[in-house]
């Protein structure tokens, strides 16, 4: 099953041209790395996948499809339906600082239509268990280490059993050992059949945890790039 299918797509940030002629397909269960230098368009491309930026189709044969949705005709009122099928992991965590881990996760479920309190509790403890944080539900975000907060972010992304996980530099602010732990979790998620698209500047991950590699370079997307051809990158 095709999770992402782009053909001759153009990406713009406001009036600035970012990427052109973007053509790539990502299938169910793929683990994908998106690499490139600072400002090369990685984050902008990912933002088109969840409707934060428009995926422009300037040619008659252009199209942009994610999880069966045609992004060129998708209305703003339909965005929540698309986003419920994906989970997003940010580098800067974006946890609500005024409530506990449990309440952070409960907020997400309630805002996406969950009403049964028992089912909400079951789902929260299930995703916390998946990331090894089953005993941390009562903690406030500031009481957690950076690695623990990132685990909670992954748990949050898994709440609605998504078909696609988008992770923007999920190990960028972590020490190497903690970064490996986060990569192990994401790999586990990928092995379960969930598609993972991960922005990273750390080329070590590409060697240690193999996957498909896409590179943003010279305002284009190079599909299935060779790891050996990838130059060291600078963190965004």
C-alpha cells in the first residue's frame, strides 16, 4: 500500500521556492530517512505531508497523495481526518508544561474524539508501555530528562495507532546513548508495520539502522540516495 505518492510536486515557503519536481513513493512499513543540509527543504517537505504547507502541483500530470488523501483538493476542514492517521514527533517535544504526562496524552485523545474514560486509560498505558514509560504517567514534563520527554512524544504520536509517523530530528538534542534508545523505539514502531519518515543530520543512524534514504539537495529531492554519497550534515 502506498502511504505517500508525490509526482512533480513543488514546495514553497510563503513566496520562496524551496523544492521542485519532487517525485517519490513511500510504501506501508518503510523506514525512511530524509537528509540534507540546513535550509535544503527537509522540514518544508514534511510539512506538506500533514498540510501545514501546500503541496503544489504545477503540471497536468502532477499529484500529491498521502494516506489516500489528495492534498491538492483537501479542504482545511478535512485536515483533522488526515492528521488522525499520522503521528508527529517534534525535536522540541511540545509537551504541555502545565499538566502531567497522563493528562498530556489524555488531552490528545479527547481532542481527537475519544470519550470513554476506560478506553482512554487503556490506550494511554498501552503507548507508555511501548516506549518504556509506563511508570511515568504522573510526572510533569519538567521532571523528565530530555530522552524521557522524547519517549513521551513518541507515545503521544502513537495514541491513535497511526499508519505514518513523521519525526523531525527526534534525536537532535539528545546524547548518543539516549539517541540510540530513541532509534530503537522508532525501529520497533517501523517493524510493527507503521511507516516512519525521519528527518536527521546524523549519518551514523543510516549505517546503524538501515532504511531508505532521500536527500534534499540543490532544491531537488534525490530518491533512494546511496549512504556512501551522503556528505556530513549540520544539525538544524
